[in-house]
C-alpha cells in the first residue's frame, strides 16, 4: 500500500503532535510531584475554667474512739471554713480516711508518737476559679483553729478546648499557607492545592511554661499543623 504525499504529511504531523502532548503530560506530572511541607502555629492564652482544691489533714490519738472524734471534728471544721468562704456545699466532697497503727509499723522509730494516726482530706471542685484563688490564701485560718493541715493544693484546668478548636485550626492552616506562599515566591513557583495535612496534637500548659503544673490560672493552648502544598 502506497501513501500519497498528503497522507504522509498528515501521518507525520499526527506523530509529532502526539509526541508533544505526551511530553507535556509528563512535564505536567513532574510539576505536580513538586511540593513544599510547612508548619502552621496557633496559640491562645486562656483562663482556667475549673479548679480542684485539695485540703489534706492528719489527726493522732492513743485511743481509736478519740481518733474518730478528732477526725470528725477536723472534717467539720474544714467544711465550716469553706462554707464561710461562700463555697457551695455541693462542690465539697469528703475523701476516705486512712488509719495507721504506729505500734505495728516497723519503720516507726518514734516511741513517743501516738499509737493511732489518721489521714483524711476534703476536695472542692468548682468553676469559680477566682474564688478558689483568693480562698486558698486563707488556709492558715484552719491551723489557728487546731486543724493539722498537711497540704493544701489547687489544680487549675481548662476544659473548654472544643469551643476554640475550629478557630485555632483555621488560624494554623492560614499561617501554614502564608509560609508556603513565601517559599513559592522565593522558588519562582506558584502555590497549588494541599497535597496532605496532619493536624497535630493540642497542648495545654501553664501560660509562661512549656509544662502544665496546674498551679496557674492562665493557660497556653497550642497547636501545630503540618501541611504539604503542591508547587507549579
């Protein structure tokens, strides 16, 4: 079979154009494999919305009956102290009591110590963090009333993370895109769509620390997202 000159020209042009489109597709495919990975940060300083105040006490006696009376009085004194501070009774709970027989304790070398000792506590859980912050400073009044306070500690928590999550994730994404756009400009490229994204973990720490001791009312919420963008 013979081809005319026109048929040969058409066939030749078709092969050339076919090669052009194949080459363009390969080039386009290679450009879409180019991407940049950046991180986006969002931070918020928030106020704790929950306080857990724990007051621990100790009482000792040589008689069990007197021991339980002393424990009951200490619990009553602490409750009245808290009620005088306008703390809601529903926010007050009594911790279990632990009793030790010091004569049966091989580690007790103090022969003058009372035979029995009891450790107990009162816990206050409230959303009124300001009230707790001011009230804990008055724990010394319990000591004046004869209560042997072994510890008085408060833990401040932020429990409303879900309310600020969407805004923080959006802010972190916007900041990541700004970084990617800056990179694209310096690389003489155009920023494309998102190739992949990783949210990261929300952290809640003390406002002026990288740790969460729980002792401060102000907290720092932080999220870092990792996003890859295509480059054209």
